[in-house]
C-alpha cells in the first residue's frame, strides 16, 4: 500500500460497506488508512435490503451476486464509488451510476492466472475422460481403459476471445506442447506460435478443445448453439469459463448425448443459485465426461487477495486523490498533487459551457485556479480544481451553483 493523504471529510465518518465476503485485504487496506467505519457482510443483499443499508454509505464493495439497480442508486444519497471485486461490472446499472456521478471500478486482470490454470486442468481431465472413471471408481466399478483417452501434447486448442485470460491460456497450452489457434472480433497480436483463425467456423472445425473467454453481450449470447455445434470436430471438448449465456446448454446436452461433443467443462450458467446450499439445476447434469463447477474459475486465495488489493487501491486513490483510472462511469483522470492547495472535484452533465461557467464564477470572485484538469465522456464531465486554501470554501459553494452540476466534493 502506498496510499497517503487525508480527506476534508473526517475519515471516521466515511462509511464503507463490503458485501459477499470480500477479501480481508480490502478491509485491512481501508483500516490501515484510518477509516474506522468499515463493515463486511459475508453474503449478497436483496434489492430492498441494500436500499435500506445504503442511505449513509460512501463506498460500496460487491462481487458478482449483488445487483446494483436504479432503485438502489436512487437511495444512495452519499455514495461516491462502487468497487466490483471481480472481473465484470454487468451487475451494476452503469448508465444510472454515470448519471449520478458514481465512480465504478473493477479488477479485470486479477484472477487471470486462476482461470487459465483451471482451463488447462479441465482439458487434461476431459481428454483423459477422468470424470467418468472417477464416477465409476466411487461407485465401486473398475474402469482401467485407454480407449478414448489422449495426451494434450500435439492437440489443437481453439481459444474464442483472445483477451487477458485467453492469451494466458494460450501461453500455458503451448508450454504443454499444444498447437494454439484463436478467434477474436478485434485484431490481436498472437503470443508465441499461436495462429489467428479467420472465422469462428474455421476455429471450431480445427480444434480438439475449444475454450471460451468472451464477455456477455448481445453478440455472444448463445454464441455456441445447435447450428455451429455440428461444425465441431467429432468428439471435441468444449470449455466455458466465460459467461453463462454464451452456450446453449440444451443444444450442448444433445450434442454430448449424440457423441458430437466428447466432453465439456462448464463453470458459468444462465441461472445460478443465490447462495451456497441452494438447489442447482442445469441441462447438462448427468452427462458423460462433463465437469460442472459452481462459478469458481477465479476463486483462489491468490486471486481474491489480488482483487482485494487492486480494487481497494483504486477506491482509496479516488477517495483521497480524485484519481479515476479504471472507472467505467466517470472519465479517467490521474493527477499529481498540488502543494499548498485545496482540491475540489466537480462532476457535471457533459454539455457545452460548463467549464466556461466554472471559470467565470471563480474569476468574478477573484479566486485563482492553481491547476485545473478536465476529462469528459459522452455523458458527463469530470473537473479537478486545485485552488488557493484561503478561498476554497467560497469556491466550493460557487461550484455547487454551476448549472448541470451532478456532484461537488471537497477532496482536501
């Protein structure tokens, strides 16, 4: 931790709420910086429960189960930032958070290695047909048989989505002697000897194992479906540790039963239980050579610690310095400290004339701006002003009166 500084608002009055058993690394980072109101809850909250809890919360930390809706954001009158201690941010209404000037961070890279290793592990287990042999052994049946059991070496791995995780899988696979091909809608530089497939159809037709590493979008919903499952090599293996909506599981079940697909590992599902112990059902239960896991691709001690460190530092940097690098809502700004100044943050609707009004109001009152930073996106503008300490309180009030203002905060 290298966060130092103080805020104009007393740290003992800033409330931080962490849900879903977020790593103690994040809790400790805040407490080490002097924040005393840090509450950790080990489960997700329902919409109504969070509406009731969030009224006085300044910083909210969640994982993937908590849904931050418009109703919750409407109730969050003091909320400054949301930390998503996971890869995605689709559980947050980003449009509404942007309108309200709430900064949203996540940790897009912190569990990359954990997911990549599990993909390789699943590949070994499935190509050796270990799930069936394991099940038989538990049932007291001896199945010592080499038929249909293969080495990874020399096989072709097809990676759909060559981002942070996909490229890491690529490196690990090559180290085991596999041939790697990948397909991505964006142009990506291959690592090692990986080859870029020209189409999805080409990739699935060449690969012995296909692994998915794509986001959940309108383009990727049912990306693997009954129409393209027939183009897979007969007996190929499918791995989905990406998003639950990416694979049509009913079609996959049929392909497994018919022998078109030789095995599958699935960690994410269209509908997942709310909490541990809840009943879980999926179309591919009880299928031969299938590994089902409860959304644990990134669930390692190392990944959770890395995520806790990454997101908590982003939150602290914003809280104490106004830095928004990595934000999905407020424009990204990283600014050096200004000696002998007070810093004020101004978030406003991105319409013409706001910066001019800010400068006019301050100049009319003989307020000197020591430094000023502006960044905009399609929806909002983010201005950071370093002002003379003697008149910063007056400036703060003037900035609150600027038209199109969403939020103003005296940082220090």
